[in-house]
C-alpha cells in the first residue's frame, strides 16, 4: 500500500516478465535459488528505475539487460576470475556429458545437459536468440557486446550443440523385433 502511494501503480509488464526472466537466469546459472535471486534483484532494480524506460515495447529487453548486469555483478563477487571478458567464452558447467544421460525418451533432458556444457557467453546468446526470440541487435544491447560477437557466439553455440547432440540424435529408435509366424 505504501509503495503505491510513493511510487504510483505498478507497471503491469514488469512483474509479468518474472517467468521469462527466471527461464533465462536458470539457463545461465543452473541454480534455482540463484536464478530466483537474480530475477528478484532485476525486478527490484527495474521497478526503481522504471522512469528510465523510454519505449514500452523494449521492456523485455530492458529487463533482461538489467538481469544480465545483476548476473555479472554476482560473478564478479565470486572472484573466480580476473576479468569478466576472460570467462565469457570459456566458463563451462561441470555437468555430465549429454551422451551419458540421453536416450530417445529423454531428448529434452539431453538438450538441456548439452546447453549446460556450453561456455557461458554462448549459453547466454543461445537462450536469448533461440529460446526467447530476441533479435541480434537486442541481444547485443542486453549483453553490451557487438552484434558481430552475438552472431559468432551463436554460430559456435549451435555448432557445439550439433557436435554434442550428434551421436545421441543419430541413434535409431529401438525397433521391435518381428518374427514370422506360419
């Protein structure tokens, strides 16, 4: 109630982006609690800075950009690296290989595991372009990188996924053995 008096009525679109932000955050960090924290921080910052948004049609990209900054702040606080740019294309998840967990009934799980193995920069671009359907220019703005970098990371991510998933996807489905009965 007090927040409505101080800040006015809430913008309907900011809170509605929670599921999208969570999907993206989880794809980046693979930790449900951390993803929830990142989303909450992004929503809080978005709410406080809502006056800075000039174009309502870019709300989604603006909020994902805020969340990206929250993610970078989290990574910097861990101090596992010297420079953020060093890990953008290098940091990999420690998840099992997709070949170890994939069969025909678990295609979705296999794809998720393969995406987890991608370097963080590639995971970010892949989730934003292929899953959330942002344009290259929007992704470049969200991640604060050149469009060419978006395109090259996306190309490398797709090629990596193809090689990671190739053996699993080429396995023929088990065919039942038929026998002739006379």
